[in-house]
């Protein structure tokens, strides 16, 4: 299991310290939550701060867009060369076109599904995707409780991607901890995002390793 700590739970007064700490502690990716105050009722960071994160991160960035105008934000973040850019299918009229655009920058495209969105909604996009991110909380805030229905949903998505595109990874975001990591692993999940669990832990290395099962 790969682990992507979410910097949303970092101390923004000591962002460089916290980003360096999770990278040194052995995380696999650095998860960056971009919120615009429209798609979700919260506002986070833009390209100025994300470029500072990119400079001090020694692990690749996993940018999660929670915004209304996806194309605008993809163009804004593409020069930072993240490993992944993921966008919400609920907010995109032309997901296939946007996948191609992200890939044209040499970035891996990913689609995010809110808790209510069925895994079959990406069936005809799976062949072109590098990752599907399943939200296990409602997007917008760190520190929420894990929504259990993501487990059967991940199992259904796992069956679908094994059939259509086994190279497409499954990521889960929200409320992830050592309490649900084994269920996620069994369901076929490849990457977990963990914000509060990692950042509230006194020993970040121990926290990250407890999820890398
Ligand atoms: C929520 C974000 C998550 C969040 C996860 O909208 O997408 O990445 O930071 O935080 P925890 O792990 O605390 O639920
Ligand atoms: Zn996220």
C-alpha cells in the first residue's frame, strides 16, 4: 500500500518543515488538496504555495482538485510537474477531453468520485486513466469520519479495473487510519491519502509505516 499524506493537516506556518518531515519519514507521494470555495465550502492553496511545496518535497506531488473550473486549474498547476492531477467527475462535462489534456503535459490523469458516485461512472474512461480516487468522506475538510460504503465500492471498482485496465491504480481519501487500512487493502486499494492520522501522530514514520501494509 502506498501512502500519500495530505498537507491539508500540516502546520502552514511551518510548511517546509512538515513537507520535509513526511518525505524523510518515507511517504510515497505528497497529497495536495486544492479547494476553490465553490465546488467545496472551503478554500485552500494556489500555485504560489504549491510551488513552494514542490521545491521542498523529495517525493512526487499528487494534486487533488476540488474546484469548479477544472481546465483553468490544470493549466495553472501543470508547470509544477506533479505526478498526478485528479479532478472530480461530478464537476466535469468533458472528462475524456480533460484526461487527454492532463496527459499532454506528461502528467498522470486521475478522476475523483464523491461518496455517492458509482464506480461504473468511470467504466468508459478507465482505459485512459492512471488512477481513480474514491472519496471516503465528503470533500472539503480534513479530520472527518470514514464512510464505510467506500469498501464495497472499491471492490466493484477493483473488479472493473482488473478487467479493463489493471494498470489503473485505486486511491482512497478521507478518514484513513490503522483502523480501516486492512479492509482497504483487502478491497484492492493501492494508495491511501491520510491527513490527520499522519500529522497528529507524534512519530510520523511510525504512522506512515502502519499504513504501508
Ligand atoms: C478532504 C481532502 C483530504 C483530507 C484528508 O477533502 O481531500 O485529502 O485532507 O484528511 P483526513 O485524512 O484527516 O480525513
Ligand atoms: Zn484530497
